[in-house]
C-alpha cells in the first residue's frame, strides 16, 4: 500500500503583516472584490488555474454571507477598536481577519471526487466551528508537480449567526488549545480523504496518513519538505542564471551578427568596385571594336567614270564614308547590355544580404529553442531532486504558494 503524507497548512491572515481578507478571497477565487476599508479594488478575474469555488455557511446565517464581496468586507469592517481610548473606533492594526486551510488531494482522486471531498470538509468546518467557509480548488501550477491539485479554504475568524459575524473562534488560538484543534482537523482531513479514496476503489492501495513517524512508531528521520520558500528560492536562482545566460548569449550573437553584416558590406563594396571597373573596361573595348574602320583607298583599275574624274581632278576617287548610324545603334545596344550587368551588382548584393538575414533569424530561433530547453532542463532537475528527496516515498508535494500566502 502506498502511504501518502497529508499535505495541509493552516495560516492566519493578520493586518499587522499587510494582509486583508478581501484581497485573499479575490485572489483565491479569481474574483473581483472592492475593499471598502481600504478603498481598493482587487481584481484577479484574469488569473488562471481555478477549477471550482463556492461558499458554505450555517443554515441560519444571513443571505449576504453567500456573496463573497459582502462576506469579506463584513469581516474587515467588523474588526475595529472599542469605544474607549485614543484610537476608539479605528481599524485594529493587528486584527486577525481570516484563517485558511490549504491542503492537497491524493493524485488518485478524480475531479468529481475532489469536489465532493471539499464539500464534506467545508461542511465539517461550518458545523464544528460555526464559521463561513469560502473554498477554491486550484489546478497544479505550470512549473510544479502536475499531480498537485489543491484547495484553499478561507474561513471567518468569527462565528456566523443570524445577526451576522459574532464571537471569535478562539479554539484556534494557541493558548486556548489551538494545537489540539489543528491536530483534530488534520485527522479529519485524512479520514475524509481515505473515505473518498475507498469510494473510488483505491482503499486497498492508497492511504493518507496525518500522523508523524514517531506517532506511528517508525524509527526513521523524517524527510524535510523543501516547502514553497526553498522551492521559490531555487526557481528564482535558476531564473536569474537563465536570464544572465540568455542575456550574454543574445548580446554575443547580436555583436557577431553586426560584425558579419559590416564585413559583408565591406566585401560587397570591394567586389562591386572591381566588377564596375571590369565592366567599364570591357564596355570600352567592345564599343571600340564595334567602331567602323575607315576603308583604305582602292588600288584597283578605275572604271570609265573613275578615269573621267581622275582626268578632271588629277586624284584617285575617295573611299565611301563609314555608316555612323549603324555604329551608334551598336554602341547603344552595348551600353544597355553592360548597364544591365551593372544593375545586377545591386541585385546580387541584396540577395546576399537577405541570405545573411535569413541565417541570422534562423540562429535567433535556435537560441529561442535553447532558452526553452534550458527551462525544461531546470524543471526536470527540480523534479528529479524532489523524487530523490522523498526517497521513493510519497511526500508533501510542493506548490508555489508565496503569492497566495501574501494575500
């Protein structure tokens, strides 16, 4: 049989630590609550991870108890100083405005079983202590153990009666036997969870245990649960290391890309200048070769007309002049062809620059994948360390509760 150590934490929300019931309730239920005492709006409707939420209260409690905003504003407004003294009627600076029970579910329970279990636990809290209970089931966090479905139960520090919030539930205070109350609640949680497991056919394979190793007669050192503090400290350290590594890698890559673009520009300019000079030489040579040659005077025996002209002028007949129009056409065609070759230089440079940009973008995407892989490696290392920590035994599974505990 697999033994599951009960995951349960009980905490108090005190104004002296900057806590408020309205903020805590809004955050846990992913809701919007306007705090009348502080004049602030707590809006967490965009927060993800909420599976279910609800409020249970004694049967004779006022109907507004089931309104989350009115319930927790009433809890805040109720905590004032007495009618005497310098601060009479002012808000109590050290008022205890709410308590919370946070517990995890055995991984074997289905969503329906988790919901039914929460209803039974909340009903027990209402009947045993006469309080109003605002509960919320949360899904596992993205970076945590994906089996870690858990529940936040926020309950009033005063009993709910037909007239509203009444006397304090002092059985939770240490001086009034709070430790016994907490132990009794842990036993109740474990018992109800085991009943839920049995109802789903896991009664012979899984057992939730709330007692310590010493109470069970086991002579073994208890493994120390790393807790949200150590978990978050490790994740923050890993995040800082990843950010530093990513920053350096991106800066190095950007500098290298800048150097490659500058080198390419210089090389292109040098090659372009050489190509232009070569084109100019070839163009001049081609035009010169296309120039018509002045024909030499003919030495053949002239005809009758030639002889007549020779007798009249005493000179040989002049050769026919070259066709200038034909030469100009050929020269124009040659210049157009060589200009096309010059224009191709810019086209080739643009193609080379685009090829380099495409390669740089591919390298940037590769670096993005490396960053994602680094995150997965850190997550895998955390899970491996956690499995090593519990040494093969099911143990209290960590969850990022720092944000939830601060509200």
